[in-house]
C-alpha cells in the first residue's frame, strides 16, 4: 500500500531508505499503474508522494526526470501547488556566517524537498555533508558567488572530474541551480523568470529544450519539448488546480502526437485535500487505485485506507517508537534515535519468534552494524570520505576496498577465501582475491583487472561517453597497474571479445504510464567484429 521509513526532515534522502536501502523500508511505495511512490516517515509523520511525469534522455549524466514531490509538512510554492516541489528546482539557501569560514554552513534543497546542511571543512577548504549513503557530497565556492556541488567525487583542482556536478547562483538567482554536467563538461542549463520560477531547461550541446508553461495564477500547466529548434512543442502531461491553487489533477496523454487531450484518452491521477488545508486527503488513479489519508493533531499521518477499505494505522509512542498496525491487525514497531535514525525494526513474530533487526551508526551517520533477527551481525567501516572500506558478516566473510581520497574513485576490492576467525580481533581473513580499477585523467573507468589478471578495457568518445568495451585473452600480472602501462600492454595482446556502442543522438520524451508506446532498448553484443546500433523515436519505437 505504502512504504514506511524513519528519518529526519522532508523527502527521503535523510531517511532509512536513503541510508539503509530496502533494509530500512517496510512495505511497497508503488501506487497504481502510474507507479507513484507513496512513503510515510514514521519518525515525524510526514507523507511523501513522488512521481516522475516525464523523462528526457540526454548525453552522459544529463537525463532529465520531470518529477514532482509532495511533502505534507512542507511549505513549497514553486509552481506545482502548495507543498508540491518541482524536481528541477534545486537550490542553495541559508548561508550561515561568512562563507569559507570556520563553523559556516550552507543548505542544499534537493529535488524531493530534503534539506541537507553542508559544513565548512578548513582542511579541504570546501563544504561537506555526511548525510545519505555513499561518499560525502561537497560544495565549493567559485567566482561571483557561484557554487559547485558534486556527487561523491572531488576533482584535484576544484573541478568535477567524474560524477555529476551542479552550479548554483547565490548572487542573482536566489541560490537556484544554473547548470549541471559531468566529466564531459556542461550538459544542461536552467533559466528562470522574474518570480524565480523555472522557465526553461536547455541542453547545452543542442537546440532542444523544455519550456515550462504557467497559468495566470503562476501554476505549472504543462511542459513543452522543443526539438531541433522547431517552434512546435510536444506536450505529454497536463496539470489542473482548484481555487486555492492546490494540485488536483495530473492527466497524461496516451495519444500525444496530436498535442491535445480533447479525445479524453488520458490516464488521470486525482488529488483531494483536507478541508481548506494543504494536507493530502486522497489519491485516485484511472485504474481504480485509491489511497486515503487522515492526520492527528500534530499533522502526522494517522491512517491510510486503500480501495478495498483496508486501513493501516500509525501510533506515535513515547521513547522514539512508532507502531504501525496493518489491516490484519499485525503490528510493526520502528524505533529511532533523536536524529530519526532507525535503530530497531520489529516485524510481526513468526511462530512466536521475534523478527527484530537492529542498526547502529557511527558519528557521521554511516551504518556500522546490522544485527538480524537470528542475532547474526554484519559490521562496516568507512574511510574519511564516507566510502565503505570494510564489510564483515557473522561468519567472518570479509570484503575490503581502497578508494582514492582525492577523487573517491574505487581503486581495488578484495574478497577473502578464508574468513576472519575472530571478527574485530587480531586474527585476519586470508587468501585474498583482489580486483583492481584503473582510471584516465578524467577519472573515467578505463580498465578492470580481475584477481586472475583478466583485463576489461573501456574506451570513450569525444563526448566523454563510453563507446566500447574490450576483453583480452592474455592475462596481465602487473601488481599495481596504471593506465599508461595497461594501454601499452593492450597493443600486444589478443582481443577475446569486443563490443562497440554506436550512439544516435535522437532524444525522446516519454512517460511511464499505461498505454504508452513500447520502450525499446539500446544494447551491444559482446562478440568479435559485431556492432549493434539502436535508437528510438519520440514514442520509443525501435529503429535498427
């Protein structure tokens, strides 16, 4: 019916879903054929509804999800109705104290409404957040009060050398995102109106862009996609509002080629609200799926009712506990600390046996121990950048990793054939099997060398996109391989198999909804001298 998590604030980044993955989730978030995500935070009672209405494929890391997120405890007003947030309107806010000074902070608002505080690190001379899973994210001040945010990987000279980055402007645009890119350079640019509402989204290397159309009340009516500079816009999704400017309908056109929904061949999601408030009361979809919500005096979700009148109840107890009772009158208890971190998840007993899972965290919020219902423990350790460098289960099976602390690139992963006999004691696991990873100057993965010395090579095109993958028959036994050494080695080695990816730059916009044109796929067959070229038109029709 819904997914249940524990955490702090809005959205899901700082919840057990963002930190523990599915191990920290009760239930299923997907609702109806629209696959809308519905999540309830058991620690604060916040209701999160997230939907990806459309998708625009791009080069590199420039794919765009045209999404929206509702938070019942939010106050967003960026154009999709009260409490709804347009996914592309990320921003930096709340600069505390002078920038680049000890104890100064800055807050980033993500696409789902989650607010993450970044604190200035005087050693690295940038702002760091330990929230969420994986390596720590960073923000660095650039010229003219522009700021660069990067996801996990930090360039040696202050430029993003690997993963996605985003540029924000605190001087002229209220901290709104200006552009995003990856190792291939800038991919996407954003523009805003005088009211700081999102106006257009441009692809930096093409004439394609998305236009946001608003009604007279400043509410988003629809997105229009302009292809190759043509004046005609393609429209997929239409938004409707009530007299209080609350989002009430989302209609997805199932016959979009005519840019009209007068034929009423649409898939509709309808929202209602409690009285004159902005608290979501119900969600109904064209397939008959339904969810109804009630709230307690503290505006926390109290009950959820589905289309079959089955009710799930939330009881917020003292001592950091929330009891969730399902329609079969079986209870699950979530226990959390003062930070909202999930510490215990107790599911209904099976044959009288407790189903409690226990979680512990280090001072940076990384999960350090998981104890399953049988009492078996798995422990984790992390490096200074939040990368997981040790996993050891109750049987002593051990995995270790080494990361470059400048780039956060994974350099090696070792699995041991002989388990560690005493856990954190002096004895160690033995008989290591190490896989090594080698990168180029742009921090793109160039080679993987297996424990047996098998070599997999990746090559890239001028857009910094992976263009081919090559496997070699002869094993390489170099203990610490470099890109230069492996590149030279490949010139005298026999190719076992090669696959080449030929990319046709044909963008398409589509929605994940019933009745949509079928999705095709791009693939490459790993056989010598075999190339597969595939692309899709705007209705995802495969062309080969």
